[in-house]
C-alpha cells in the first residue's frame, strides 16, 4: 500500500489510523452479516445496532442527558444555518448572532430570511483576528437564542469558555471543535456540527437539541426541515448517510479507548502548544495571525511568514516532504495547520522540525 502522509487539511480531515484499518478490514463483508455496511438496509437489525451504538457512545462522551435529542442529519452545517432559525427563532422571530468569522456571517445571512437578526458583536473590522469580548456583547434579553461559532476554522480563533447569555438559549456551530474536549451541554439549547472535521467523513451533521425547543417549530414548516420529524423517527425519517454514521461510530469508540475527552483535551493542548511555542520563539519569522493569545485555536493553527514568496516555497517544500494541506484558506492566505483529535502528536513534532530547517535554509 502507498505510504500515508501527514494530513493537515481543515476538512474533510484526518481520521484515526485505527478507524481506517478497522473499516478496511470489514469493508467487503461486515462480520456476522456478509455484506458491506454500504449495502445494508438502514432498517436492518445490523444497521440499527450500528446507529444506536454511535448515538449512545456520542451521548456518553459528552454526557448528554435525556432532555436532549441527538439527530444525525444531512446538508452539512450549512443547512443548519437555515434549519436552526426556521425551527427555533419563534415565537418572536428575533435572534442574537455573535459574528466571529465567515461561517457566522453565512449563518446570519440565512437567519435574516426568517426574522430579525441582532449582531450582538462582530470583529470583522479587525479581519476576525480575535474574538469579540464578553463585555462588548449587546444582547437582547427578548431574543429567541444567541448564536455563536465555538471555533473559527478559517481564522484560527476559538472560545475557551462559552459566552455568557443569561436565560436565553445558547446555540453553537461547533463544526470544527466538537469532541475536542468535554463541554457542559446543559449550558446549550442547541449545538450543531458537521462530521467531516472532528468526527468522521463528510455527509452527516449532528444536532444536539434541548427537547423543549422543538415546540417552537411552526406547523407549516416543510416536513424534512422540521427537527420534530427527525426526532420522532430516531434520525430514520428517510435514508440516513449510513456509511458516514458507521465511521463516526468507530471514531467515538476510538475516543473512548483513548481515555475519553479529558485525555483528548490534554493531548490537543500539548499538540497546539508545541506549534505555538515554536512560532512565538522563531524570532518573528513565523507569526501567529491571532492577535489575542487567549483566542488561539487548538484545532486550526494559522500563521504567516515574512513574504508570500516564502509562504509559497514553504507550501511546495512541505508538500514534497509529506506534510499535506498546510495552505491557509483562500480568503485569508498564509498557512494553516489543522490538528484535530485524530492528528498524531508525532506529526506536529515533525512539522516543527521542518519549520526550523526551512527557517535556517531561507
Ligand atoms: C466547515 C464549517 C462549516 C460548513 O460545513 P459544511 O458541512 O460544509 O456545510 C460551518 N461552520 C464551521 C465552523 C465550519 O468549520
């Protein structure tokens, strides 16, 4: 088999090697069934075991109580930009949005089609190089919910603790940092996250939603768009992304074997720490793009170099040496190392070595 390289892609992103190997072993014929998971009816007993185990393990990892639904949906986090306001912006159709990056802006665009959006704070005038501060939030106590993005995949910022919003339900787009640590789900009304960054392959979006919020959905909402449809059918109203959910289930088992989310958080801090420490001690050759150190992401480490020519050269040479996907998002340029849960610590150590070598030679 062809050798694997280090995958720093922002998403779809690296998966645990153990998961890939287990899936490969059972790819052709799933044990006890004799067909592949892709060929199974989603209504079969075998598949029911797969999706039930995935949901149970996910609930266990985040300690999610019975007062929340866990839904496996499609359409990406992008569809949730619409589904969330369509379902829970009522009855007064006012919501607060904290705008800390391009994904939040896209969420605002769709919410505005449903009701009145109050921008509680935005750091756009600083090119999203830091997060809005708690004291700068202009929150409306009448809002139906407050929406924020826990990790800004493109700009490399991340909240350490969630914004304080009082009694108003907190809604979070956690697409690029879900499961990177334990969070207190009880603080949230709704959390959504696409699978392809920190949970599995593309094709599935998890929605964790407090059950009482589902009563807000208007009766004339299209069937598929209504959370109640999916909650009432255990995510089986129509054919779910069966293979993606299977792989997600393997990732959840892997996380449990790794010691759960506290162990994962410790590892994530070590990995990001290695990279940020070197960047900060490179004499200004490499520069972190985030202006507040406390806002730096553990998942997406964004940095720049003295010139764009050097950045181009760095990307070309690093790719050649087996470091894939270090180019920053096209909208901001520079470099970005996405080091999600499944990214190995050894890969970060090797990247730091490469960065030192490159600096010496250039
Ligand atoms: C990737 C990403 C999205 C978009 O996800 P899709 O699954 O492509 O719709 C939304 N929000 C955040 C924070 C992301 O990182």
